C-alpha cells in the first residue's frame, strides 16, 4: 500500500476531449487520497488555430491557479500542459511556453507530420504500412527529444494503443530497438524524462505505455526521471493504475519517481 500517490497526466474540460472542470478533478483527486495532480491540458500544435488552443490554454491556466488557491494544502497541484506535435508548429509551441509559467511540460507525439492522430487512422487501408509508420514515429520523437523544450516525453509507445490495442495488428517493438535506444539516450543526455502512461491498463491494450521491458531498458541506460500519468479525461480515471505502476518501477530498479513543480522534478520515494 503506497501513500505517495501522484498523477502527472490529466485533462480537464479545457481539452477538446476533456469532460470535467479543473476544480472538480482536483477535489476528486484529494478525495481518493492522491498527494498531487498535474493538469496537462492539450496543446496540439498542428491544430493550433483550428481548435482555438490559445484561448483553451489561457482558460486552463486560469482554472488551475484558482484551484491551487481554493485547495490550499489539501493537494499539490501542478500547472502543466501536454505539448503535442511541437515541431509541426514551433512558433505556436514557443508562444504558449513563453506566455505562461508552467510547472510541467509533457511532450507528446500523437500524429506524424501531415497525418491524422493515430487514433483516427483506418488501419484496414492497404496504403498504411505499419513498419514504415513506426519508423517515422520514432524518428520524429527523436527529433522532438533533440529540440527538448519539455520536461518528460509522454507515452513513447502511443501508436500501439491503436495498432494492437484496438485493431489487433501485431507490432514487434524489437524491430525498433535501435531507434528506441537512441530516443532514450537523447532524453537522458538532455536531462529529460519519460512517462509511464497507465491508460492502456483500462483499455483494450491491457498494458502501460511503455510496458515493463522499455521501462527497464530506460533504467539500464541510466534514466532516472520518470513520471506516472493516468491520461484521465474523466474524473473516475484519475489515479488509475498508479500503484500498479509504482510496483513496476520498483521491479525495474527505480527507487524514486518524479513529480514536477517549477519545471523541476521532485524525486519522490516509491513508498
């Protein structure tokens, strides 16, 4: 039984796919015994204008600051953002990052350059070549890691949530280990971390993103900064899988996990 419970990846109604207010999410997090939560509303840079992210992030930050005041010392609340596809509109990314004092920036890649989010792909389309898409995915993640204007790389096996999880198309990640190792080494050299995203545990995938072998590989390469996030879009998913993941981290050789405040990782014991 753990007492040090933190969720570093959640979405409020200020995300296009979110459903609940920031304050309601924070109150629920405190009620279920979490010590801290990061609100990481979406900024999908490739859709910056279309989905009105400038206004969405402004409202998100306002709501988080209000929740911090109202919750006081009941819950540690991190003002975060999930920065998606930053290299597909660097000007938009840097505009937002330079406007607000975020505690935590989660870097993500949901969509390859010029393509839809993996969520929307028609995997029965014969023009989609899974192997080539996975190579492109890791190469673009490596480019994002080299850019480095974030704290932690989110769900580094994101496409598997849909390729295997929803469509049951097998993917052998061993084919991409050279690219994955390059990604992990780049993140470590840049002082960045990775996330263990627990959403797959409650979805068809049935595993975290990434799963245990890549978590262990990150540790073997010297990785230390690692956050745990539910990727909750509903209050009932907040905190899901956190304790399970803490067990995995201990098995992989970690003594600590991270929670960010002021863009600095607080190294918290797995206790």
